[in-house]
């Protein structure tokens, strides 16, 4: 990811401005001092690197670009992390007190991660007889928030699975499809006729099963069951 340091003035500088940036974990600590906010952990030091931490805004220009490289393999998707990067020095100019930090962050979720999946489709409105399709694959429970994950159905729509987290005990599961946009029924050219409903939601063993029915663009009924197992 890249970010830029900007000279916010009526006119660009008339001389070079050396700039230094660095991780400012105190900004994360200040952010999470409000218990109502996501309690981000600090980024593991092996999960990011800088190409450089010093640069120069050239005379007559306003911007300098910096890069930070993230190593997702060293991050736990069930945890939330924040990496605040602050301008620590800019010779000859005033550093803004409220616009001097960029907050890179990842929202974790206790259900996040890779799961095996089974997609079962009946070419009718009821789940009776032999399925017309029964396919196995892998999918990812992607965090939307600390208490909601997005899960792709084999049909193309995305389940939004939400829950209550009480000191690590997950309960009160609900599931829905997005009203519009990517992962919605309209985005996939189908009309939901029932569901989605939860058949199984076992957060301890990471086993989930959902069902819904729809009519395709030609009006033909379909019955879908998606099974997920971590």
C-alpha cells in the first residue's frame, strides 16, 4: 500500500523538504482507549516492512510517496490489527497536529478464515430426491466487522452472517443477503423466494449450514443448501 505526505499550503515549497515517517503505536493506544471502538492490536513486526522511512518533497512540488508492504501470512484473520504511521519529522515546516497520521487496519473476526464448502442445488423449490448438483470446494469467511462475516454461496450470492460475541461466546446468529451491490440477488440476476435460513450454526466446531430458494432469470425454481466446515 502507498500513502503520500502533502504540503498543505497556498504555494509549494521553494526548497526541498526532508520528511521522515514511522510507526506510532501511541496513536493506536489512544484510539482504543474508547471501549466502544474496535480494540485493535498492534501489528506484528514481521507482518509489515517499509521500503524507506525517509523521503524528500522537492522544491516546487507538494507530495512524496511512501510504501508499506504487508505480509498477510503473519496475521491472524480472527484478530483486529492497527498500524498508525505518523510524520515524525519535516524540516522547516509545521507538521499538522490532526492530519499527521494514517491508520492502516485489518478487522478480525473469530469466525474468519478458510473453510471447506459443499454446494447442493435442486432444480425445483423443494430439497427432495437426488440433488442436481453437489459440489465441494473451499471458501473464506471474510470479516465485515468484528461480529459479521461475508460468505460466498456456490450460487454467487454472499451470506452476511452476524452474531453476538459475549466474552468469546458466540450466539444469536442471523443470516441475510446484501440488499444491493456485489453478492446480492439482483447482482446475480435471481429472485429470492425464501430464506436464507440457518440450519446449523455451531461456532465451537466451526460448522455452518444455510438454505434458501430462488427463481432464476427464466423463472425456474431452485433450492440451495450451502455447508461450511473449518
